[in-house]
C-alpha cells in the first residue's frame, strides 16, 4: 500500500484534480492511500466540489483500490462551528470568523445550491466526523510518522478518537497552534517520539515545505491559500509519499506539473532529473474528471 499526504489545498481544484489523477494512475496497478491533512476548503473557488469529492471517495474506501482519508484542519473546524450555529430554516450564520478567514468561497457555493438545506445538513454531518490525526507504521530516522494539521498532542493513542465535533481545547490546539503565537511566544509543534507532518502555516520558500530537525517536524503547507487569494504567487504544492526509512516529496505547481522532487531520511536532498521524469510520466496520462 503506497501512502501519500497533501495539505492546505484551499479550494484549488486544478491541483486537486491533477493529484487525484496522478494517484488514480498509480492505483491501476497497486493500492494507494491519500491523506488530506486539513484545510481542503475555503479561499479557492472549488472548495465545495473538492469537499464533496473527498467525502464521496472516503465513504467508498471499502470498494476502491484508491483510498482517501480526510483529516480536519482549522478551516474545517471553523466551517463546523458556523454550520452548527446556523439558525433554523434561514440562511443566516454565526460565521464572522469563518468569513474573515476565507470561508465565503465555501459558503457561497452552499448558498447557490438548489438543494441548499440538504447540503447544509450533509456538510455539517460530514465535517463533524473528520478525525484529527493519523499514525503510520513506517519509520523515518527510527521514529513513526504522525500526521496532524498544526500541533501534536502530548499523548498520542494508537487509535484516534478526537474529531472535529468534540469541541475540546485539545482539538482547537491541534488545528490552530502555530510555532509562534501572536505574542511571539514559541510553542512546541512536533512530538519527540515521532516525525510530525503538519501544514497550517504557509511556507514561503523555494521548496514550499520546511523541515525543523530540532523539533522533528515537517511543514508541507506550500502556501496554496495565498495563491488562491491572489496576493502571493507561491507555486508549490508538496505531495509526500511515506516509505519505511524515507519520505519522497514531489512539488507541484499551479499548472499541474511536477517541478521538483526531494528525498528525506535524515536530511533533505533533491532527486535527479531522470527520477523526476519517471514521476512526470504519470501526469501525461488521461486525467480523471472529478468535476461532473
């Protein structure tokens, strides 16, 4: 089973479509799992399409060679809180925090749907059950991999029972905490017993990801949110494959191409052009149309 991770796509349907197609091509020969590490929605115009496609795929995991797992991020938590507090039979939300953080693209998609009331319920039911973290048996530098949107909890049971609808302080911290808060006080992000893979805080560098070795965490938020809002031209969407002993990081751009590639075991180093071209060949196959 090949395992892939992507985070913070924020309504970018072009890149989502390309990554799904890339993995569909792989799944024609072997089993594939894709883990979405939160913030699939908001800011970008394809938020509703992507959310519905991801939930449909996740509900069909038992019948597919391509399994999708969707973890909650802070934008899923904001949407949950807004939909939960919606007034009965009216399209009025307690949504100011959600809208201020880019939720208008998702809300507009919901409001324009002819089956609006049914969609509200479907979105609320679906987002409420999203889990908060996942563990992998594969090890990097002798440590298992932990996947969470923003900050690892101090205690990480093997089976995740935390979900978006719990409403606990731990859920909030897990999807909202940054390494430095608004008072410039540093927070612990990773967990000493794991390689923690996070998103949440955009990475504005030439790779689109960053590795903090001291705290043992990898941030794969390639700034898709900034791109979706039109005020940054960050052309990086990291897709991570978890293998035992090594991570492979493919960097996509917004023209739906693999532009770079890296390996990580203890340090991060680039792939050769020959290796990259082998990966790129899968993109040129016929794409899956998820926008029906």
